[in-house]
C-alpha cells in the first residue's frame, strides 16, 4: 500500500504484518520437535514501521535463524518514531553488521563515533621567530632591512586521543555509493573500512579501472 497516499493506514497494516511475522519466527523457539526454519526480514524505511519491541526481536531472532536487514534514514528518524532514546539504542546494538552512508545528522554521527571508538593521533606545531637589533626602512626597495638578526624555529609534537573518524568524514568525505562498514565475520568485528558500492544499474566490468576497488554490489 502506498504510504504517501494512505500514510496512517499503510503504517498500521505494515506494522501489524511485521509483528505477526516476528511472532511466528519466535514461536519456533518453543517447538522442540523440529529446528527453526531459516527466514529473512527485509525492511526499507524501517523508521516508518519501527516499534519498541523490535530490539527484543532482533536479540532473539538469531537463535531462530532469522536474518534481519533494515535501512533507515538516520538514528534520529528512529528516535522520532519511538520517542525513546533507550529503545533506539537497543535496536542499534542488536544489529551487529552496519553500513553507514553519508549523513548530516549529528545524533547519528555521534553514536557512530562512540561505537567505533578513539585512537591516538599525533599533532605537530611549528613556530618561527625573528629578532633584529638594527632595522632600517629602505625607500629605494620599499622594504625593511635588518642587521644582526636572529631566526629561531621550534617544533613540538604531542599525542592526543580523538575519534577515528571525524564529523567531516561523514558529512563530506563519504561520496555517493560509498559507505563506512562495521561488520563481523562471525568471530570478530572487522576493522571499520570505507567501501565503494556497485549499484545494480551499473554494468560491472572487472577490466574497468573505475570498478577496481569496488567491494560490494548492491542488488
């Protein structure tokens, strides 16, 4: 049903179907006679249909062999729907694998930075000073001339702790069809990496240099 034409009704029906699906998935955990069937839950514009119980479902659905794939505009969009920041955090923390695209939302960026953590960075400062005892103005060259001058330069380096990715990375450095990945291989979290995506409408050519570094194809 078109959510733009039937906004409230569409949300009610879609949310009911989602909750009914979740109930059927979790119901398999109480069945001792047969193992759970593998299922997949895919939802675009997830913030339109999110409910406070979704975090509990995502936490238990792995045991029921359910794969959850959801996409949302931002964490603020979820917060607007749920009205409770703790519910948003429960949902986010139970979605282990994440792909973050360019965003201007400060709440989303701050939460991402906290999830990835900080690292030690080096900061170098440089200063130059000059002292002169005899300085005269030359009307011929229209400049200052100095005698018995001394020039000194000082360089200092310090280590400080800062977020791995700054705000500019999410607002400016992430181009179209690029994202920051935060994924697990099943045993450990792989180091966050910037990925180039391949849209389904691009013809993939392995010999094309433009596609050389692309890692994921969007279907």
